[in-house]
C-alpha cells in the first residue's frame, strides 16, 4: 500500500513539475518577444479589457496591449457578432468610443527629437446597432496630432502620420464635430530610423495620402520588422501611372 501511495505521489509531483516548466517557458517567450521590440514600439488594442492586455497577434507576432493606461475617457465596445467574420484581426473587434466631450486624447510615450509613425485604425462594425453602411451613414469626426488637424474620419480606414516628437509624450486626439460619436479601434506608434522621411521636422509633420505596391497580385499585405510594420493597399502594375498619388500630405506648420 505504501509503495502504491509513493508511486502515485511521485507521478503527481512529476505532473506539477511539467506544468510549472511549461508555464515558465510560456512566460519567458512573452518576455523575450517584448524585449525584442523597441521600448516605444507600441500597439494598442482600443477597448480591450486590461486583463487581456499583452496578447500576441498570431499573424505578425506583435504584442497588443489595453488602452487603459493611455486614455482617461470613453467607453469600451465590441463590434457586432455578425461583423466579426468580416474583420479577422483580433485587434479590430474591440473599440473605444467617446460619447462625452468635444476633444478626447490618447497620450503616447515618445522621446523628444525622435521621428515616429503613428497609425489609427477604425472599424465601426455596427457596434452601436446603427444599421446600414457599417454605421458610417452620417458619422464623421476629426483627428488631431497635437494642435494640428490631421484628418477627417468618415469610413473604415487606417490613418497614418509621421512626426518628430517634441516632448516625452504626444497627444493624439479625436474631435467631435457634431456628426456622431468618435471612436477608434487600434492606435499604433512606431519609432523610425533617423534617415527615413528627412523632410519631417519638429515643426512639420506629414500625413499619408495612400501607400502603393506595384507588381503584387495580393490585395493586402502586412510587413513587420524590428523597426516598423506597414499596411499597404496594393495597386496592380496597370496603375503605374497613378504612382504620383502615392505620397504624403504635409500637416500645417506649427510653432513647436
């Protein structure tokens, strides 16, 4: 009897040890991946509950975090269930809306003098039961980067801008213009190599007009490297003449 008890106890200890080893390996993999990304390489899944923060995207390996540390207003929502199959990316299924206040801002950590790409993605997904048009029938609102007007949002889209940080933080703001409740699905910040976009200076930011890739038959691509990941809407080779449209628009100059 004692021998059987000892054998059962030994098996239990072995099982516990195996579970602990697997758990330690899982935690270590997350830590190592996070360490591989620059400190200000930030991917925010807006509307994500804090207890789900830190998950890794299965396709890109990018770690997404909750937006709770970066914004102090708004409400968490999830797109309608019948819209989820349309938007495969996990980070596009939740969002934060701002039904109160005219100006609501995310405070993003930056290093003064460093050039950054900031991207905001918007998927309405009929989260509020607004009906046809994906909820965009009459909805529109503005984006501001600091004090500069950046863009008007009026459809499912991703807006990007490149700027030079002027302080240890940068405000990215959604402005209610009276045409519905502003919201955002994803906020991403990417530090750029100093040689990229030399025309972008402390007093001159630039907003993306469109990004093109010529010669690829895929409809959509994602490129991720240690420095930056890019989303590209692709054009066929027949659209080569339209390359002049693949540019960046300057935001208004400021006194920063």
